[in-house]
């Protein structure tokens, strides 16, 4: 009976950790989606400040996720076969854990896709800025060339 109680407590802890991980991943996804909106409008210092703050917040959440993963693994390894021996007793609990892990995988996938989109937006922004700088240089050169030609023409008159 004590073994079943220990398994039940460990399952409850695993469920709590998975619920917390889902919450954190949802927060990370929301931050990442917000970053996408900001990356599309990078124009000023305030935008860069937002990005820095959001990156710090994401890193803090990621650190918590790492801790959760370590705790989950520690608890899971502590079953040492007792869960397998009692898998019929905890069949619904195991299905619930599997469902939460699937949910976590889906959120993680969404985050990875959004991160890639953000990376592409950032690359495009950088390329656009470089192109704009090149255009400005070209315009400056063209203006200077025109002034020289104008000066040369005036000297000929």
C-alpha cells in the first residue's frame, strides 16, 4: 500500500511539473509572438529595449524549464520499475501524463517555428538597412557627381 501511495505522490508531482511547463512554454510562445510584431517594426531605441527585456524574460523562463526538466527526470527515474509493475492501477494517470507531454511538444514546435520566422524577419530587416545605406551612399555619390559636373559646366561658360 505504501508503494502505491508513493507512486501516486510522484505522479502528482510529475503532473504539477508538466502543468507548470505548459504554463511557462505558453508564456515563452506569447513573448516570441510579440517579438515578431516588434521585429517587423524595428525603428527606434525603445524597440531594442523591448527586445532586450523580452530576451531576458525568456531566458529566465528557459532556466525555469531546465529546472523542471531536471526535477521531472529525477522523479521519473525514482520509480525504478514500480510504475511499470502497477501500470494498470495508474493507467489513466499515465495517459494524462502522455497527453501533457504531447501538448508540451506541440507548444515547443510552435515556439521553434515562430523563432525561425523571427530570425528571418531580423535577417530581412538587416538586409533592408544595408540596402538603404547603400542607396544613401549611391545618392550621395550621385549628388556629388552632379555637383562636380555642374561646377565643371559653369567653369566652361
